[in-house]
C-alpha cells in the first residue's frame, strides 16, 4: 500500500485511503498521533464487501483522517500482531490549515 509521507489538509477536510486488512491473521492497526494531536482525528475502519460476503479472510480496511483545527500532527501507523510482530509501518506528517488562509 502506498500512503503519502506528507499530507496537507484544511480544517473540515477528510483524507481516506485503503490500508492492509489482516485481522483474520491476528493483526490490527495501532495508531499514534503526536505534535498537535487535536489537529486531527484518525481512525482505521473495516470496509465490508458489497454484495455476498465470502465468509473468510479479512475485510479491506481504510485509514480516515479528519482535519479538526490548524496545526501539524505526526500520524504513525503500525500493523501489529497480538504477539508484538510488526508487519507494516507508515508515518505521515499532516499539516492542517485554516480554510480562510489565516
């Protein structure tokens, strides 16, 4: 999966991108936000398939970042197994600007 390392948003905008789903293998996404933590709201969500579900495997997942207030936040993602193994890591620097340009 290719996520940007830098992201520019304005307050009120949302960034969405597909990320690896591996819950059926015991992995889950751990999210850490540093810097201006309240500038963004970050979550990873499952995206159930439309139509008939195969009943096996992991749902695709999506990263969602909501721009809440001006600031600079660092979002670190780690796809981590319950035993501590890390399968994927990503780091995004998110700049959130005021839509009025102030």
